[in-house]
C-alpha cells in the first residue's frame, strides 16, 4: 500500500466519522415517561339538571399519557404514587348572589368497583368548601384514576312554576395543587359550567301512556326501529315509559314489569330496563325560555358484527300553554332506513 493510498484511507475514515457524528447530532433521544407531568383535569366542560335536583356531580381525573407498550393508542392513565391536595373555586354565579343560598355543602369519593365507592369503605378525601368565598379543596389519592365531587344543593331554591328567561348556574374551576415529589400538575385553564334547566320548558322527564293503544303503537313505530326488543313489546310488558330531555340530549327508558337480580345485591330484585339515548344536534340553549321549538338528535348503535351505524331523529315539540305538563312531540328519522313521521303525546 503506497503512501497516497494510506492518506486516502485516513481521509475517508475521518469523513465517515464526521458524517456519523453529524447524523447522530440530528437524532432525538426518546424522552423518559417520567419527564412528562401527570395532569389532573376536569372530566367535563359542563353539565346541567332540572330545578329541583338536589346534587351536582363534578368529575376530576388524570389525563391519559402515552402507552410505551403501544397497545393502547389512546394512551393509559398512570395513577399517582402519592396523594395530592387539589384546590378549586366555585364562581361566576348566575341567577343568585350568595353561594350558600343554593349550595349547602358537599362530599368527594372514588369508585372502587361498579358496586363500591370509597365512601362505602369510610375513606375520607378531606373535602372542604368555604361557602362564603366559594373556595375549597379535596384530596386526589394515590392509585386511582379519577374522583368525583358531589355538591349538595337546595332542591327548592330554583324550583318554581315560571318559564325563566335568564340563565341560572355557576362555574367550577381547579385553581392549584399541593407540593409533590412527583411530576404532577393541575389544569387551571379549563372550567366546568353548571346550568339549572327549567322544567317549565322541555327539560325533564315526560311519560308515554302505555295503556293508550294509539300512543303505545306510535311509540313502538318510532323507537322500535332502533331496538327490536321495543318493537316486540306488548303493553302488558311495560311498567313505565319515560323520555327525558337533559343537558346533552334525550334518554329513553322503558321500565319493564319483568324483574332480575340487582347487579350489586343478588338478593334484591329490580325491574329490567331498555334504554336508548341521543345527543342534541343543535344548540341546547335554543330550548331555554320557550314552550315550542325544533329538536335534532343523533347517536351510533353497535351492530351484531361490531360496526357502528348512526341514527338521526329530528322534528318539533309543542308544550300546551294552558297545561304545561302536556307535550306534543313530532319526530321522524333515519336508521338503516327512513323512519316516517310520528306524533307522540307525552305527560309529566
């Protein structure tokens, strides 16, 4: 090997090393999961219930994080290793001036399983609330994914026989967190808005008279399109049929005369139920302060093969101004096929 060849090899080696160094400079080293903070957030942006409801439920949870295994594409919850205290504030009161007029206190708990909560096990989350300032705090324990605050409200404070034209409610916000050895933060940007829904408007529960053959047939023609078990019902099978218009949409509940053991207490028998729900397609606030209006709902129903098929319902409602406990509901829809227009007469 001559000296020029040797020099060439040395230069080539140096060039390759430089290229390797440059290539490595552009490589981003993976960040350890421990460097990403765990985030405590509000579970929802808002909720609402009718005037005589005696509680308000507010969820607080840990945000999902990246799953290193790649099995859960939406991420996984990594529970805290030590408890922290989360502070909050109730503010922006609408329709009332003093928090203590409507909110009487509260508690906090978490689910241990489908039938047991931390309250059942006498686990105290040290919920506190100063009704004069609206400020409070609660412990978010280690090892859990979420907790729930339940505010006790005065069921008589807003309950009236008036179609109200002004908003009533409040805002709930997380404001801080106690010191922790873990990398954990609280999201103070998002807020939870609670609205009191006027049951002189369309909100609340309405009942279909299953003993009326015409009404029962109309009910089955409309909702039997979505659920074969409804289509096959006889009036003698039914204890009660309720349609509730709430904060997010409607919920249909058919309570049957047939009973079954309670899931949490096999010694207790409960009535079987058929349920169906749909989300509002328009602005829910358009239903405030009016005895008539338009309705639009949609939801997805899982098929036997696992596929999801969307249904839609749309139409109008009219509350009788002479008797506001009577509602005429006219709906048509689409699900696998067109659903012809149907008229239901409901009562509270």
